[in-house]
């Protein structure tokens, strides 16, 4: 893996298909071309972005086809900011793991796959973190997540460049509806400032194996698999109008939950999925 009146996209196992608009679970299901079920809700209510589907519901990989440049901007010098919204506990140790991953994944061979699409993969990607003590709803809506992203952008003084990525990390027990059963995370553009992108990143270990726990080496595997998926997609398709294939799949979607492995950085060893390479005509690590 992989949003709303803005342009978001949840991490399927890692992503779903591109959605023009989401008017509810039935409309979303139709947009995805799936049969409606009582529990079908491929993206959060009101979310019109790009999702990474949960491992249990991720569709079979699309036929081999390269990503197509649709003309939108890419992040050639991405800066990632994380807001830990309302965290009062961290039973799995996700915060330290996520910070270590984001602060060291830049400059790795794994992320360099984005370079062929004009994206940046330089070191120093993590530009700041913030623990916002404001309370968070049990099930924050996508609009609430976007509002928190806009608030964080102001806190960081991040500006309005499309290179700005705001990761809204919600605490254990608090996630947008559909997390873990339909999707693992999603990315899109903030509706109040569509040049600033955001990722709705729930407390990944709450979903267990559905979002990657113990899929490679530890309960924290899903944190880096899912955020890595969303980050690569945000770099290459920040406003959902840049690089994706004829079926709407992005750089992470085409390889979601396949051939998972690890990379080792200066801050540790982290589980990741492959990314799609047009140059190789397939998924690469």
C-alpha cells in the first residue's frame, strides 16, 4: 500500500482505485467496480482520495502495465511532517519506529525508484514532528483529519508547496471508520489548500495482520510497509493527477502486499513492499 472532498487515498494493502468522488459506501463500491456488501466501505465516508486496501481485501494485482504520466505535479523535493494527534499512550512503540523509518529512508535504494518519475528521494525527508495534545474523536472523519493536517501545516510553518506531506498519525483506539477491515491508510490533498498533501495513518498495530503486523519480522512491520507505500505514492502522485496506470493504480498499489522484505538504514531494519518500476517493467526493491 495507497481521500475526501480533497484528494486522498487510503493504503489498501496498499491502495485502491482512483476515485472521482465518494458519495457514500454504495457510490464508492460502484466506483471501484465491486459488488456491494453490507460491510463494503472501501474508503472513509466523504473520502475521495487514494487508499491502500487492507491485506484481506486487496484485489489481485492488475495486468502488467506501466505507470502513465497524466501531467500533474510530483514531489521533487519532498518534506514529510508528522503530527501525533491526541496520543496519550503508545503500547506498541509505533512513534519511535515511524520516526526512525522516516528520518532514514531518504537516500536508500528502495526509495530511489521514485526518481524515474521525477520524484525526490533525498536524505532528510523527515522535516518535523509534533505531538498535538488536542483530543481526537473515536472515529475521526476525513474532514477532521484534513483539518488537523491544515493545523499541523500551520504549526510547522510548512508553506503551501506541493512538496509538503503532512502525516496525521492517530492514536491507538482512534481511527477513521473502515480502518483494518477495508483499508490501512490513504493519501490525498487538503481541500482547504490542495497543494498540501496529507496521509491518514491510524495506529497500525490495532489492525494486526490485516495491515501487515508480523508479515516479515515484527508486530511493527505494517507501520513502515503502509507509510512507505503512502509516501512513495504521495511523492509520485501527490494530487492524484500525476503517475498512475490505466486502471488507476499508483506506484505502490501495483506491488501492494507482494514479496515483502526489509531494508536496513542508519536507524534500523524496516519492512517494506516493492515499488513499481517502469524501467524494469515490474516491482523492485
